[in-house]
C-alpha cells in the first residue's frame, strides 16, 4: 500500500512551488503531476479539482499561521509587546517559509471571501489584538477594522517590496521599524 500522506505532502510541496513560480492560473494539472512525479489520476484521487487543492493549501496554512500569531502573544504584557511579537512572527514566517508566504499572498484575494472571521484567520487575530488594546485604553478608540488594515498594510507592503527586490532580505531586520510605525499609526503612547 502506498503512503497516501506522503503523496499528499509531495503534491502540496510541488504545487506551492509551481504556483509561486508560474502563477496559480498558469499551473495545470499536467504540470503539477509531471513535476510531482505522479499520474494525473493520482492527483484526482486526492482532490476533485485544482480549486480544491488551492483551497486546501490556503485554508490549512492560513489557519496554522493564525494559530502561530496567537501563540506568540502568550506571556506578552501590553499591546506594544504583543504587536511586536506578531510583527516579528510575520517577518520570521516570510524569512523561513518564503514559498508558502508568497503562495498565501498570491491567492488571498480569491480565498479570503471563504474564510470565517474566527481564530483561524490572521486578519481576525490582528483585529482582535487592536480591539483589546482600545478596550484597555492602550490606544485611542478608532474603527478597529481600519486600524487592523493599517497594521496589516505595514507588514504586507514591505513583504511585497522584498518579493520584488525593492528591499533587501531578511524581512526580520525590519520588524522593529514596522512595529514602531504601527504603534505610531495607532496613536500608542509607547511609540518611539
């Protein structure tokens, strides 16, 4: 009996690489099967369609990233420490898993409408962090959705700049500056 989990892992790893290299829409089932060293039928035994594969890759990895963003906040005191931990984890993820990070960036706009606003959503994790900081008086009251969008933009735009060669790697070298910009943008008394 063949190792179904091993085959699935090979499909995932190969798909991530091809999606980032060629583009999601430009990658065919034939491309994926050939690169993974499997028959096209094998791919269909695991996924009904390429769309199902893309959703599985996105949803499982997006949820795992959300859990990491929650975990790094444990034991941190106050908004500035928690935000710094989230930004550092975001940067670390980019530095250590660049193909996965790029894949999530590539498909986020098509996939996000299917994502629930819960603990499995990095956007919700940042939103909740900011709402809690407003409730505790650590930052001024403001629309939490706008504030979360600003902080996420402060992380995502430099990531895009790294992808396109407009900033030098590693991303983690910018974590402190991104955190300071986030604190300043949100009106935190802790910003430098």
